[in-house]
C-alpha cells in the first residue's frame, strides 16, 4: 500500500506561482512513477505531468514550459512547481503513484484545490 498526501494549493492571481507537494508513505520503494492530474468543474480529470523513478519527465502540452515536476527521493516527496498560472489552470490537483511498472496509476491522493483569479 502507498498513501499520498497533497498540499500547497490555494488562491493565486493570474501570472502567479504555486508549488504543490505530494508526500508518499508506505511501500514507497515500489513506486515506478508519480504523476499529477487535475480536474476542473464539469470536466474530466486530465493528465498534467509525470516523473519516473529515474528522473525522466513528461508534460501535457497545456502546461509545458510553465510547470515543472520534480521529486526528492530522500523525502519521498514529489513536487509540481506551477508558474505563469492562468485562470484555466483552476482545478483540483491530484497526485498519483504507479506501482504497476507503467500499466496504470493505482494510488491517488485526496486532491488539493488550486484557484487562479483573473
């Protein structure tokens, strides 16, 4: 089992920055990759960014160049640095962990709200 707890959400003006954190506990050695997803009101959950255990990263086109995903293995924590925020980035952001070696994300956090005002 892996437990994930996100933090760092809040209200920010357009153009501002926020850093989300996701602390993992439990069988963290089994995590193959970690990802961030988001879900805006009335929309489906969408992929934002992912980072593999080796450090490789991948981003959705909508956030590329503005968001940066990173991880601190010693702290079992993944981060999402969000810069140049836009109102359309408003959503609940979820952290996810994949212990299935790439098949799917099988553990999810509870989510943290990010609201960007115009």
